[in-house]
C-alpha cells in the first residue's frame, strides 16, 4: 500500500531551514502503517515561489534555487499537476527546476490562479452580507460537523438556494478543473461567513486562493499537512463536504 502525503509551503520552509525532517513528517501521521510513503509537490508550490518578492534579483535567484532543491529532496521529484488538454491529473517525476521554468510558458495553467481569485461574484457577496445578517464570529463557535449545514441554511434565506447551486457539484477527483473551482469557492464561502476568516483585502484574497490550491492538490493525498490552522480547518470542511478521503492535519 502506498501512502500519499502533501505538504503546504510553510512546512516546506521548515524542512528547508532544518526545523523539521522527513522523520518528523512520518511521525505525525495518525494510525501509521508499514507502507511506502510518497510525498509530492505541485504547481501551487511553484506559484508561491514565483510570486515571492526580493529587491535584489541575485538574492531572489539564490532563494528560489534553494527552495527548488528542497522540493526535489523532499519529494524525490514527484510532481502532481493537471494535464491542461485532457483535464486529468498526472503524477510523474519532474525536476522542480524544469517544472518552474515551464510554468512561465504554460498559458492555460497560468490563467488558473488569477481566474479563481474572487470565484464568488461581488454581487453574490453583497447579497449574502446584506440579507443574511451574518455575525462574523458566529460560525467559529459551531460544531465543525454542522458548519456547512448552517451556511446552507443561511444561503437559502438569501434566495441563493443552496451551497451546491452556488459552488457547483463536481466533487469527483477525476474532474480536476471543476473540483478546483468548487474547492476555491467553498474556501471563499467559508471565509465570507467568517469561518476561520482573514481580513478582506486583495492580498488576502490571493493568499486564500493559494491556500485553496494547496487544499485542492492535497485532495489527491491521504494526508495534507499544514500548520496554518485556518487552512487546516477550511480544508477539512472541504474534504468532508466533497466526500473526499483526505485528512488535513498539523505538525503541532
């Protein structure tokens, strides 16, 4: 049996800085069994790396190379991404440098991350905020098993009918583009209702989209590991709602 693990960028940073080791990662897996473990990296890691800012270009190049070396070491080169033409996932051995360099030439893939920022229209956002009387802190106090049901109830009050009609119903791993869209919208919806939410800014919207992308790629693993509490809690809401087997867990 092969166990698949996906790590968000913050965990990668800790591995890069020798604050964590592979053994630490393996030790946090619940109900660990004797099996082959595969850790893979994704396009989401590369996007975050590409969006990094340094005033000194030489320093930036050194920093990027260091991160790419870490990704290669921890994943042994296993890369998961969407085959754009076929709308299917492909897990293959690709050097992170090659994947990073190709990213700039893949026009279809490059449009994805920008397209999914603000996946729920501003008009719909305004309807929800004006008509539902949301108490932003309320949803953090609900039993985690009831959060999505409560949001569904509130949506129906606005005349938007249901979560499914708002975000779509592609929960199947074999439809990655559509599943990515659903996951991004659920992240936005949870944030809009105040569940583990961040302050609404253009920067936070983009950061949330990156978090939802990690959640999406994590959906193809057994365990998605992140030390970001908001991302972990939202991801588990997503996986439960979509009927996916992945568990989002933390190192602490």
